[in-house]
C-alpha cells in the first residue's frame, strides 16, 4: 500500500511555500500530498497541516514519530512499508544509500524530487517476428532504475507455449528479471511471485517442472542476495481467476502491462502484435485530477491477492491452485509471502 512518510518540519516547509498558490501553480509534490489518502507525520500540530488541502487525509499520529525518526539509525525498518515514499531529515547521500540497499524510494528533505514517481509516457508496440530495440531490455528502460524490493508477474497464459517464436515463458521471465532485479539488496530475501493458469500451460509442462525451472533461473541471474521465488498456478475454479485477466509486471513503484502476453519476445523479436506499457505510479494528468493514476492498477492487483491470501487459512478446497516456494511444491498455501501484499 502506497503511503507517504514525511517529517513534520519538511511538510510544514512545503505547506508554507505553496500556501496561497492557485491550483494550476501548485507543484507536483504538493498535489501528490493533497491526493493521498494517508500521510504519516511526526507531529500533532494540525493548523498548518490543513494548508495541504481538504482532500488530504493527514494522520498526525505521534505513535509514528518514533518509527520515522528511528529510520536514520535502523534503515532496514523501511521494509515494514515496502511500497511507501519516505521524505526524511537525513543527508542526501544517506537517503540514496537507503534507497539502493532496501529498494524503497527515500528522499532527503534537502532535495525533495518526486519525478521518479511521475510517468514519462513511454509506449512500445511490438509485432510478430519484428525486432523491437533490444526486446525487454528496451521496454524496461524507463522503470528499471526505480528502487524495487519485490515483483509480481501475472499472466494466465504465460506458459501456454514452448516454442521461442510463439513466446517461451521461462526465457521471457529470465530476461525480465535480469533487467529488473536490483544489483544490490540488503533487506533479506528479494520477493518474486509468478502467477499463471495451470490448466492453460503447454501440455508438455508440469507444474513441478515450471516451479523447478523458475527457481533455477534465479540462481542464474548473478545476484549476491537471496531471492524468494513463489509460484502460484491457479485454475478457472480459483476465486481470483477472473480478477487476474491483465498481463502485468508489478513492483512497488511501477507496473508494466502487456496487451497480449508477457512472453513477448524471442530475444529482441516480438512474438505478438501488442502494446507494452511501462508505467510509474502517477501521471501529470492524474495529479491534476483529470485521469486515474497507474497506482490504481497496482492497488487492484495487490488487493485481489491480499484478500485471497487472507482467505487461505479458511479454505476447505485447496485443489483450485498449485503452489511452490523456491522450487518446492507445497501441499497447500497458508499465505502468499510476497511483501507487496502485506
């Protein structure tokens, strides 16, 4: 869930600088603060907080003060809120270090820049057997530098083909992960969850084979941190089946949507005619209030999986899905482990 954790003094400075500005002259940062449902601040002084605007719902909760102020000495605690924006009274270099090591967007109050959260309208259109730049390497250019601590990949037909020209799901996942996984991560396991329709996979695949080969891929990526590879093979009888129609790559600060399939390339050649959209969380028009932010797609997907995960302990029929972690098939899933749905 996207939240903004911001020190009270920084929020006051922003509010004071924007006070009295007409709406069209307000900064993207001010509009972002105005629109978000919850902003945690380490103060209970509300008079100037209300200057942000009536749409904002500020939680001036002193119980969060210790958490926010403690990040400087315990930066690993940012992963308690892995999809949040942190704007803190810390040096620029320290904010960059936290961002690099823990995969969260952390900004120093000395240089508040939210441009990484604003989409640049990057669009790619592929066609069968035609080259598209460097394949996934080109498509992911606009999002791969954003901090990341987890990924969700969902495509019901991801493993429907085994021939490279038709779209090899395993090869495409390897290419995607090679581009998107950070070079450094110090937050324990990096989380990856792959979701597909187990009934729509190619007839020569077994679920166990897919889970084993996905786990093998993570060891081939050359990262020096542990990776948790979670695999969920749903069936049409699964409660979330109809809610996972879109083909998506979801991380904490971006998503990538494929119009037809995530098995989009054979190296640099397209396997289908489709549009591929890498998107940051917000667009300028969404911050202007004239469109829906891409964040909404992420929230819909993570909400679906969160509700499913919460229902699992009470589920009586576990035959509607197949589940594996790190290549090991599990008899049933007690909870989805990916931190993006926590």
